[in-house]
C-alpha cells in the first residue's frame, strides 16, 4: 500500500504542474483589434516543406496581419521561391557575424524590416487556425506584456509520436505555477507575440544574440525590463509539426537544448517534474513484473499514469492511439534524447542543427 501511495503521489505532481491555460478563441470582432498593425516575422532555413502550411494559414486569418516577413537564412532548397509565391516580403539574412547564432540573427534582421506596432515571431513549422491571430491579439491587449504559445503537436509518422513524453514535459515547464515567480521565466520560441515597445525595451533578440536557448533566455530579458511574461497552450488555435524530415533531425532538434533548459527552471518545478518522472518509471516497470504476485501496485500505477497521460494528450498533441497507451516507448525515447544531449554538452561542447555546429556559448560554423 505504501508503494501504491507513493506512485499515486508522484502522479498527482503532474496535476500540480499542468494547467489548462489555453488561449480563448475570439471568433467575433473585438473593438480596436482591426486597427493594430501586426508584423509577422518568420526565420526560415530549408523550410520548403513547412512554409506552404504556415503561409496558407496566415492568408486564411480572420484578422489579416499588416506585414509578413520571411527571412531566408542561407537556405539551399526552394524556401525563398515558395515564400515569394505567396507574395510576402522576403529578405536574405546578411552574413552571420561572430557572436550571433543563426536564428537570432535572422529574427533580428526581420525585426529591423518590420513596421508594425505588434511583432509576432513564428517558426516555419507552425500552423494557425483561422481565428488564431485575432485571439492572440485579444489576449495580449487584455493582459499586456509578451506572450508565447506552446503549439499543439501534429504528428504523422511513428518516430514523431515518440515525442509524447517530451511534449508533456514541455507543457509542465511552461504552465508550472512556480515559473510565474521565476525571474528567468522562459518563452516558447515557436510563437511569441509582443508590442514593438516592449520588444525594444527588452532589447529583443540582440540581447540573446549568442544564446542557444534564445527563447527561454529572451523571457528573462523581458522580465528584467519589467515586462509581464505569459505562456499559453495552443490547442485549438496554434499547432506545429516538428521534425518531419526523419528521426535524425528529431534527435538533433529535441536534443539541442534538452539538458541546458532544465537549469533555467525554478527548483520547485524541477523537483515536481523529477517526482513525476520517477513515479512514471516505477509504473512502467509493471509489464516486466507480470509474473510476480506482489507487483499489483505497479499495474495500478500504470493505469493511473495512462489515464493522466490520455487527459494531457487532449491539450498536447496527436500521438496516435498506441503510444499514449504504451507510453514506455516514449519514455525510452526521452531518456535517449537526454543522454544524447548530455553527451553533446559535456563531451562535444556543441550541438548540431540544420547544417550548423553551434558551440555551447554561441559560436558556430556555417
């Protein structure tokens, strides 16, 4: 009974961390929103597969942006041609200066071309529901400050669905109640909305020019500048499909900041995440203890965690029918990603992403 109580207690830690903080959908006009000028800034490096989805969704918005800027970050595919075919502003990123990471430099140059009084930074793999821009603006004008959205993860291939646990842990990190009091509270970089005034007050991406975890660090810069940081879940409005190019890109993408990001959380968040993971691992031992009569607490624990995960998945992503039930597959993938990330940080001193080797600390090779 004591073991079952401990597993159940660990399971409850997930409910403390998870908050259903979705963006309210605004389908009807909101007074004053139509007068706001929004510049959408999209860094793109070899994104010919993703850009059509994002640009099509922007074209279908019930509230149209003032300006859409795609920054072609030295792409070797049809990224530029596809962006131009949608009639958006396309700029070529200047040569990368020493001390800047590629994405930060691309975004900063997009900002320098923007003319809107609101800035919406989107990764190229994002997809927006028709009322997304209106809803995001409504929340931002009501709450003030800068906001970011953790997108709902749309998956199609088997290896993509293995990211189930990684996505849930990401939700924990950004909805944990303890992070609101974190002076280094991070933003989720796939979707960030801020006023130009607040962005310039925080000195924007120039202030994080060499940071690998630019989005997490940028949130801290906003807070230091006295700007409120708010994070939301994108279910129903903002989604993405991450790393459709193969499992290698998934491992590199998820692994590039997996270990480093844990050091930016409040100790209370880290402790509860660790407790939840330990409980999950204990429960997932159940299939290996099937022939022992004393293993019943593990099986009850497995059922509890499975029901909880099925609830979380409603707001986290689409991972098929099998992976949420046999979630130990996703746990194994998560542990592999953490080991890979740890190896890159400790023994290699750099991470690989989109043809660039980024040293821990910001230097990189093209």
